[in-house]
C-alpha cells in the first residue's frame, strides 16, 4: 500500500479504527490506570456531598476522565433510542389503523393528478412517508410515456442470485394480483450471468407471467467486470443502467418510479429459507398520490415503507424471531411525523430521475448494504436535501429459517441468522462512505440547477443515525464489559468518587433503556396485529390466502416472553457479528457467502 492511499484506507475503515481506539481506551482506563496496591491501607473514600470537594487522593487520570465522558454519552444515546422507537411505533400504528378505515383506492383514481380533486388527495394522503426504490426494464414499444397523460410507470427490479424459482414465482404472483399490474407494472429480473441456469430460470418466469404485467424482462450481469462481485448489488446496478438507457427524456424519468423488491439472503452452508418482501397494491397507489401531491419535491423524494416479519415468525426459534423484530424496530424508529432521516430497510422506491442524478447503484465490495448505501448516495447527491416520505403499506417479510426440526434445526436457524447479521453488519462500511462524502460536501458542494445549498441540519441527524447503527451496539457492549471488569478488579473504596458515580448512574440508565425496549415490545403487538390482518384480508380478496396456508404469523400471549431474550439476542446478532465484521475489514472488504433456499407457500406453478 502506497502512502498516498493511507488516508483513503483509514476513512473507509473508520468504524474499525474507532473500535480499536475504544479497546485501547478501555485498556488504559480500566487496567493500566487502576489504583495500585499501595492504596489498600487507606480509609475508604465516601461519595462527596453537595458542596464538598472530591477527595483527590485517588487520582482520576485523563484516560478515566475520557472513559467517563464517553460512557455517559453512549448510555444517553442508548436511552434515547428506545424512547424514539416507542414514539415512532405508537405513531405508525395509529396511522395504519386510520388508513385501514379509509376506502380502498385503485390505481385508476390516481393515474392523472389534473383530474384528481385536491381535497380527495388531502384526506387520503395527509401523511408523510417512505418508500422503496425500484428499477424497470421494458422494450422500446413500451417506453414511450405520453407527456400529456402524466402516467406513472412502476418499474420493479427484483435482484436475485441463486434464488429458488418458487420463491421468485411467489413474489411475482403477489404482484400480479394487483389490479394495476397489467397497465403500469414493468418487472425486471436482475440475474447474474455467473449463476448456472439463470437465463433458463428467468425465461421460464417470463413465459409464465408475460400476460400479467405491462412488461417483464430480465438482465444478466456479466461476471467479468473488474471490481464487481457476483451478487445482488451488482445485479441491481447492472439492471438500473439498462432501465436508465430505456428512458431518455427527463419528463419520462420523472414519472418512472423505480422500486427494488428485496430478496433477503442467508449466508450459510445449510439449506435456508429466504424472505421476499410482499407489497400490497395500496403501496403503489399511495406512491402515485404522493408523487402528484408534492410536485415540488417529486424528483428528490425516496418513499420508504415500514417492514413487518409476519409470514413465518411462529415457525422459527425465539432468538431468530426477536432478532428480526428488532431489525424491524430499527426501521420503525425513523417513521414519525417530524422525522427527516429514515433510511430504508429491505424496500424503497424513488423516481428514475433521482437514480440518474445520484449516478445509479454501486456494485463494489463496500456497497454491500445496498439499501442504506443508495440512500446515502442520493442524500449527498442533493447536498443533504433528500425528501423521505413514509408509505403506510408495510412490506411483509419472512424470518430466516432452515426448515430443519428439533435441536439440530434450532442451531441451524441460529447459525443462519448469525450469517445474515454478519452481512448486515458488514454494511458498517457505509459509515466510512459517509465520512468521505461529508468533507466533499463541505469543500465542494454540488452546484447544479435544482440542487439547493447543503443542509447541515439533516446531515448531523444522518451522522447520529449512522452512529446508532454501526458504532453504538458494539461500543456500549464494550463499555459495559469494561465497567464490570473495573468493578471486579477495584474495590469501591479505591475507586474515584466521580468514576464510581458514573458506573452507578449508567447502570440505572441501562435499566431505563431496558424498560423502553419492553414498552416497544408491548406496542409492537398492536402494530403486528394491524399489519398481518391487513395482508391476510387482501390475500383472501384476491384468492391467494388458501394457497398460502401457514404464511400468516399471528402473535400470541406466549410471545410476551420475547423481551426476556432481548439482551442475549442483542449480543449474539448485534455486537458479536459487528465485532467480527470490524476486525475483518482491517484486511478485506470481501464477504464470501452462499445463498440458500427461501420460504415459499405457493404450490409450484400454481395459477392465479
């Protein structure tokens, strides 16, 4: 490595370097600077009362003072996160209930804004929201959008790599049951050339569903492009380039909404069930309404739905269910009225013109967290002025499961979920991506027509969210372990009063944080109930519910015990894989994985 590349290497691995710095701080503050044996003969120190000076016979070193400041800050953020999560969960649940009371809206109503009464839109779409990104492929005969019509086309990219054909078929069947599928849905199967049988699999699905969508095609990502690994992100990047070439006119790109339907991968050597995101017809209708209701920000908006694991949660081990519940909670924490930052998890949508402005999806090793990575890329391409809106139609997901039974199946599922968590935490490279883009926006902000001045308020919030995602989980675990070791190694009367007070205070803060998460688990029951009931009702109406037996997970009273495993799950699927990822990043950015089967409840080749 040349010296000129060292700064870039350090910025890219900022999470790993900060992690190592914390370990060094803990070593110095907890072990090296601990009181020595000569203090054992002294009288016990008492906690200072109001107005009294701290007894400095036991010195407080600079490292210990830094430890005190950082552990208080980290615990404060660890306390405020569940408070925001509780507020967001309560808010989104209330909005979903109100949305269900309204009359269903068809795509025809929202096809053309000029003919749609503004009062109707005001009452139906009076909420902010987030959506998922998508891309579309069409032949030339179908890429001509009439500029006088203001017709919105929904290009839905399904990136996949070694996915089971039944899983893909189920996703397509759910989309095909939407009333607007034939008129405005353009499906792109983003395949990998290096996958054996990919072309045959795509051809079979296209033949089966050719008459149920406006268009359905596939793309093959070449396996010999330098710097691009085989996998979903590369396939998505290649597919988006194809879509962008199909729609050349700026007005057309404005009204082509790209939606990426997430296919969750599990990296394991065992047979693993996967989870595709199911979207309701209402999801796309709500996007249409928001796209026309806010014309000033239509070209700079990303739409994000909350997610829900409601398909096989009753069939997986409790630790896996709790891990995915917390993953859904991480996304929910950004869905509240005044939220300006809400990165997507699994599903999002955005206009093709925004994809073009941001430069499309990346396909390098450091863009494995494609959802968050694309959000960050769009955010900084607009100088932090990206608009995000919540779509009140949750994306239904499945929990990771191997399908195995008994004790052996339990441990297989745990291992599969750990591999998936490792892949999630591998996305901590996005913090380095942000660390590189912030100085660029400071010194060289984008100065293009339609791009406003840098929004540093939103940027600070984004930095806070990145810290919560990639730093806080593992840091607070290390701080807790460090504090516990110091308590074991050092008697209370040999501990500096300020340090002793800090350790006691942070213990109470952790109790408060646990109570906050317990409240979230309680509120989640209502959120889960609303989501699964709405999806089941829609599947019954379109005649697919009977073919999806066992695909609706209703929570029962025994699920109330889930909260008890939260601390263990947080370490097993949060702190541990994060630590592994951060250490591995010091010598490699490549994550090698195998993709396994995913859950499918529809019979093979079942007709609609």
